């Protein structure tokens, strides 16, 4: 099972379930209205394009439903902003424990993040090697092993099908980092 945390409009989930019809993918976002259209499309009958392997859940990243505990093989977070961005970068303490809780042992978390000077209002500085290296300790404190931190390729950015990533011009005009971690 995959959890797409901060799924936004849910289009990435619909695309992913089409690519992997055998996999359950759950889009989670605190904003129900943003996911409404994707949720309606997923719930339609299969002959009308429905996707029975896509579900959408309204929840904050800091308080993921207990029913998801230990079930996710993979948690993806693509181009987060606000509290979710601060949380996955270790600046807010409640997000990483919540993510770690829903991952199964040896489950993975994959992040695509972009923080530039323009984003200073979020309380974060532009991502540079020094800030990213400090993540290892924060992740370890939450039962996660930081595995990879590197610039994302344009293909990795495009593969997300993220509407928000397209708006940001992530990977093209804006630096984007791929961060992966594994639960111990």
C-alpha cells in the first residue's frame, strides 16, 4: 500500500493507480475540497473510469488515522508546503512520528521538496547540503534511516504528475531535492 501525503488535488493518485492497478494508493490531505473531484472519479463504476484501488482520506499529516498504522510500504510527499514542508524537514515535531507510525518495518518514505529564498516566509531557509545533512539525526530520532539526499532529476519530478510541482516549475526553474528514508 502507498500513502500519498499532502495529495492536493489527487491527480497524482489517479495516475499512479492506473499505472499499478494491483496496488492500493491512499491520498491524504487536510483539505477535503481539493480532493473532491479525484475522489468522485475514483468512486465511479469501473466502466466509467472508476479506480477501486484509490482512496482519499481527509487528515492532517500530524494526525494520520490509526487504522493506517504499520500498513504502508511507501509514503510519498511531493512538493509539500506550510506545516507539512516544515514537518518533513524536521522543523515541526509531529509530522515525522506520524509518518513513521504508518510505515511498516523497512517501509520507505520518498520526498520531493523545493525551498528557495522565495519561501523564507515558511520559516525555512533555502535547502543546501548543510541543512540536508542535519536531517539524518532528526530522522533517526523518529525511527527512520535517511538513505538518500540528492538533486532530483527532471524525469523524477515529471513522474509525480504533481499539479503543484508543475506550477512551481520544480526541477526546471526551481531546485528540487529527492530525499528517501526507510523505517528501521
